[in-house]
């Protein structure tokens, strides 16, 4: 089991195979990784017209599929923090709050 004071990397979780307490937490981890990559790609490829349409009607933002990905990622963050995967949680937060990944986050997520 992970020490609560240690921050694990993404590779540690995959290699250990025993970083989560049950299969539901493992599924959330895979879901967070998948949503991270899809949302990161979306942020890189979104057109200026789409950004403008979102700014003209901000009350509809929660209906966009990108928002759904953000909600899923947001729900996965507490599980990652409880299991000691703070680095990955920070990468997810940077993506959903800033729209970019941080220096420690990249294609290896």
C-alpha cells in the first residue's frame, strides 16, 4: 500500500498493480486518463469560432461534451489524492482549470 505522505507517479500505479483498494477505483483511474487525453486533444484543436460561440452563450457551457469530461475528471481527483497520486491529480487540475498540462505532465500520462 502507498504511504499517504508519498506521491506516486503514474508508472508506479501501473507497475504496482495494487495501488487502489478495489476495481471501481481502478476504473475511475483509467477513465481519468482517457478523459485527460481526449480533453487535452480537444483544447489543442478547438477552433476560434467554437470558443467565440461558447463565450456568447455561457449558460450553455455545461451542456457541451467537453464540460462532461471535466466533470468526470473532477470526480476522479479525490480518489487519486486519497491513494497518493498527487502528481496526476495536479496534472488533471491544471488541464481543467488552465486548459493546459503542466511541465510534469505529458504524453506519458
